C-alpha cells in the first residue's frame, strides 16, 4: 500500500476510490446512505487517523465541482410549472417547519452558549432535509406516488428553494458590519434584479435554441450542462453571490426546457460520484480536538430534529385536514438534516462567518439524524402501528382534505399508455390512441421529433428510455401499458431492465420487425408483440379475402337473380302466347274500343 501511494496523486485516488467502494458496500448492507460511509472514509484516510491521502488540493477541487453539480441538479428539478402546483399543504408545511426549526433551534443553540452568528447558521442548517435520501428511500418503498410521498416531495422543494435563498443572503453579508446591513440589503436587491433580468432574457431568447442544438448529441448535451453549471457558478461568485447560488440558477434556467429530464438523468451519476469527494474532504477536515465539546450539543440538537420536525409537520397537516397516518409518514421525511446543511455551514466558514466548531457540530447532527431517520422511514409502518394510539391529537374528527383527495381518484392527465420511440409507427399509434380518447405520453431521444410533435400539441418528452434515472421521472405509476418501438433487441433488453428498476408494474407491448426479435421479447415477459409487417400483411389478406368474398357473393346473387328472371320469363311465355291468340279468335272483342280511339 505504501509503495503504491508513493507514486503520487493518481495512486492516492485509486486507493481512495477502492476504500470508498468497500465502505459504501458495507453501508448499503446496513441499509444506510452511502454518504455516511464517505464521511467515515474521509476521517480514516485523513490526517486525524491514517493520513493515507495527501492530495488535499485535488480532492478539495473535486469537492467544489461536486457541490456545483448538486446545486445545478436541484435547480434543474424546479420547473416553474411544478412550483406553481406545489399546493397549499406542501407550501404551508414547508414554511411552517422552516420557521419552527429556525426559531426554536436558534434559541436552543444560544442557550448552549454559542455566538449569535453560529446559532443562526446551525439553526438554518437544521431546517434542511435531504431530498436525495428521502426520494431514494420512498422510491425503494414504492411510496413516491403515494399521498404522503407527493406531499413530502412538495415541501422538500420548498426547502430546496429556501436553502438557495439562504446561501445568497449569507453570501451578500460577507464582511459586512452591523452598520452596513441596510446598504448590503440594497446591493443584494439590485444584484437580484439584475440576475432576474439576465435569466429572463437567457431563458426566453437564448437557451431554448442553444439547448436544442446541443441535444442533437446526448454526449454533447451532457458536456453543455456541466459547462453551463460551472460557468454560471463562477460568474455567481464574481457577481458577489456564491458558486452555489450561481450553479442553482444555471440549473433553474434550464428547468423549463424539454430536455431537463434527460440532463438530470445523465447528471445524477456524476453528481453522486463528485459528492464522494465532498464528503471525503469533509471527513478529512474534521477537527477531533473540538468535537469532544460538541457531543452533548449534537445529541440535544439531534433529538430536536428527530422529534421536533416530525411533530410540527404532523400538527400542520392534521390542522389542514389530513389523517394522522399521512402526517406521520410525511413527518418522518424531515427527521434528518441534509448534505445541504453541511454545504451551507461550510460556505459560512469560507465567508468567515463561523468557525470549524459549527461545521463539526452540524456534521455530528447530520451523522446521527441521517442514520436514525433512515431506519425510521424504512420501518415507518411498524413504527406507526406502535405510536398510533397517541397520535390522535394530530387528526381532526373529519379529515376533510384527505377525503377530498380520495374522492378525486386517479389524477387527471395521467397517461394510460406510454409509447417509447416516436418514428412513423409510434407517432401514428400515439395519434390514433388520442383520437380514441385515451391518455397517452410519447418519449423519444431525437430532439427534432420531439420538437415537431410538441408543435402539434402532443404530449411528448425528450429522454433515453434505457436510463433508469430518466424512467423514474416519468408518470409510470398509473400507466396501464408501455409500448416500445425500439428496433434492436439490445435496446429493448436495456429498456426492459430499466423499466424494472423504475418499478413499473403494468403491461408491456413491443413492436418488432422480425420473428426472432418477437420471440426474444416474448421470452423476456413482453405480453403483446406487434409485428407491423405481419399485421399489415394479415390486414391486407383479410381485406382482399373480404372483397373477393363480397364480389363472389354479389356475382352469385346476380346469377340467381338472372336465373329467377329467366324462369319467370319461361313461366310467362305460354300466357303471353294465349293472350296474343285471343284477338284473332274473337275479333269482336276489340270492337268497342275502336270508336273511342277514333273519338280521341
């Protein structure tokens, strides 16, 4: 090991990644988020324990890029359409929990003897819950689309917006004294107005065209997203905000484009990889000489977060008309602090507002609350069954809002069928389904096709169906059918695997061009295999057969009619002969008529 480390930073990075992978495997085995393992790895490889890694500058640079990508992805998820539809419950719960935690957390920390600025930073840090961890746990439990899951995601969005605003505000206070607060507030307002105008111009006139050009290549789109995020992060720091705020605005500026799901799916893995270095760097920088005095404050604040945050969420949701179970399940999602909390306090150290003691305290609270809340969420149902008798105080006699949600049933606009691949067959299938009154969503990774179908006001999304991260962003929970028109078996195999990872439980249909591909889909569990060539040939054969049968039947009917007419003619011939012979045998019979004809 020592000989390998002597070869420089590259060998150190290799050792660091190997140790991180092993520690992450242990964390997953213990059903813990891997970020806990990364912090422990940072402590072990740092100077406090073994001192294995000495390339601190390189690790710190990668840590900054990791934070940039993290904030960029958060901004990318905040589509204006989703923000407008967060709902009163998510907004009230998010703001209520933020206010409660900041006020009471600040008072508790001040009573512990901390300075006002440190108390403010740590109190704000205690309000943020980990969107990444909560969404992952709810997704694994298939509760992301449940009522409490949707509400939890809503107030997590509120928290994400709040953390960025807090970062921008604290960045603006850099080096400001008490007598300059008004001037700082004025300068901050001016910078916010300027940033808003710039973002509006870019989002309205520049970015839609630019992103469309970049989307012609999946690889180019990924490079552009990272370049845009890091570029605006650097610009944000130059403008007097922070790298974090600039990265968030970069993601937010792309959130309304048709390509945000595709960018988000491809950046998720990069985000997780780069954040490894942030948490390793954090663990390596922890000062254990100061952590001893922070143990009891960390225990008290951890209990405050684990108990106080869920209680305030249950109280607000109960007052707004939800059952105690829904409030309890949603409340557990805020029973921890997040990676944002550590990023926020670390930024305070960079700005000179707080010392390393605040970061150590926040990190300890994060380790305790993340570990405890993970098990609380995973075993939420048994925990609720034990506590249900004492939770009645958080429920109205008539939970009217939840009853109204139950009466609504299936959400409007949810697709019954999702079609992947919008070539000639897929696009026509989508149009015909919509004409039949069926809700359908189309997906394709060709930006030109997506743009054309969007101009026709068809509901389509840009993205790669082989990416599980992208599939998780689609409304697949209520879809009855998924149809794949991918022409290659390899693409369909990857798609079916990704569909299983996303938890799709509906029925699957596949469009093939040959019998071998159809047999492979059938063996993979695809319920209905459609072969356009065979189907078209069968349809044509049925059409020809029907037309020939109709022609034969018509000819037979014509022949029968002709035979009947001939038979009738033969039957009528003797009568006609007899009628023709009567005037000759009795010529007087016509005599009375002749004078009448003459008179006319």
